[in-house]
C-alpha cells in the first residue's frame, strides 16, 4: 500500500485516541498498580452498595447511583485530578441532584426536562468550581424516573447523600493505606520544607515558577484535567530527561568516590566518632562483611544523642558533645543502635540528573551508591555533583569557542 495510506491511517488512529503518541499511555503504569486500583474500586462499590442497602429506607426507589461507578474511576484511577477532589466529588453530585430533582417537578416534557437539567448542571459546576462529570448522570436519575413517578425530597439523602458519604470515606482510606497516595495532598509549599525558611527550594528559585504554571492553567479556555503540582512535577521530569538525553554519558558511577570509609554494625560509637573526626567527613556508611549497606551514621546522629537540657549555652553544649567521649559505657555501644536504616540510595548506572532534586531540595549531603545486591560501591556528595556540573559547563564553553 502507498505511504500516503499509512500516513492517513496513522493520523486517524491518533485522532480516535487509539495511539498515544501525544498523551500518557495507560499501559505504561505497572500491572500491579492497575490491579490494585481495580481491587480498591471493587471494594469501594461493594461497601457503598452494602451499606446503602442496610441504611436506606425499605421503600427507597433507588439504592445505588450508577454514577458512583464513574466516580470510582476518578477517585481511584485519577486521584490527583482536579475532578477527583473531595469538593468536586461532593458538590459535583449533590448540586446536580438538587437540579435534577427540581427540574423533574417543574417540567413535564422529558426531552426538555433532560436538556434544561444538563445545561443547569454544567453552568453550576463552572459557577461553584465543582466539575465532576459523573454528577451529570446523578442529575438525570430523577429525570429518567419521572415518567413512572416523581422522586421525593428524600432522594437527596437516600441514596445521594449516603452513597457520597460512604464512597468518599472508603476512597480516602483505600487511597491512603492501600494505594499510598492520598487524594488530599498537601498544598504547594510557600517555603523550603526541609530547611524551614521562606525562600523557595533551590530548584524552584530559577526557571518556571508556580505562579507561571497557574497563570498558564487559568489562561486556558477549557478545563484541563491536571493540577499545578502535577504540572510542575511533569515539567521538572521533562527537564531532567532532556538533560539526560543531551548528556547521556554522565552517570553516577563516573563521579562517585570509591575509596570509602565505612564501619560495621558492631563497631563502637567511639570508633565511628573517631573516623568522622580523622577523615573530616560527616557521614559513615554501615556495611556488613559482604559490603551490603545496612544504614548510615552521621554527625547529626551524634548530636541527637545530647540531652536537650544541655543546650542552654553553646559552651556547655560543645563541651558535652566533645567530652562525652569520656563516657566509655555510653560510647561503647554498637553503631547499630544509633544508625539510620532508611537511606536514599542510587546506582552506578543512574544518570546524575536524578541526584539534583535529592541533593538540592531534600537536604541530603551524601548519597550511597549500591549495586543490584544492595552492596555499597561508592558515595556521591554535593561537592561531587557540583564539580561534575562545573566540568560539563567548561566543556560546553570550550566546544562553543571552537565552533
């Protein structure tokens, strides 16, 4: 077949949404995540139906709203969507239900009743900032039921109110405890959350700002199904991928330190302290006999050992910190009692661009490098990353001069 045919066929598939060249591929999500979402949605609908059956009045015309199925897709599959926020969910169902019930009592022509209902629902969602597509189906329930009989005012409480309350509670719990992604995310930080000052985190001080993203979102003439936080995250990830594509050779294994000072979990605290002082370093990896990384111990861990009552003056604080070495019993404890086991790590094959947010925004100063067997192979510090980026800038400047 001629190339023109394939070109038109490809364009048709893209316009139909069968190909995902310009949007997210749902199949890119891990299979385990997709199965978890499906199971959580099933549990939510089961509980909504079961509880509604138990609590609804015996003569209730409707027990379960079909729109709850559509809402479960948003709440579990798209929890970060502005359409899935609690206000959008609650108001996006309740207000349309009120409109649909009112229109079913005001109009007798079914076609006119349905048209006016949906028009008012859409306008109210814009007006009250509660866009939630399944609410359109909720509004049509009393409209569709009107030829057989008008639904009473109790419809707003049973099943609408009951279905909404149970669904939201179950969704909040399952998203937090099972899917590990709450649908009530913290608002954008107006200050550095690590160092607790009012400057923006380092990566946010240059380039696109949060107000730039919000201005772009609010300038759109249609509703975009993405929030400012997600858009900012996508922008940062795109920048990192672009940098890695332009400089593919800069890997963690190229800049890490390999001659490492380490301790074992059975080493004493005084031995760890002496190593920190001798080598003028701030952190020691803790490894076993096979070099498997078990944790880290740092100066901060030693500082936290000092009782808070000894912070009254700097001199007393300093003397307590230094002369506690005389407390043999206290400092003969093994490193395993004081080390931190939750450690952010990387691999030799990881591109250095992945280190930037860790060392810049999370307040980390050192990142251990491990292999597939969890064995320690190196260590990367903020100084290592700064030196690598500086060398890259020099190389780019030299190349530009030659051209």
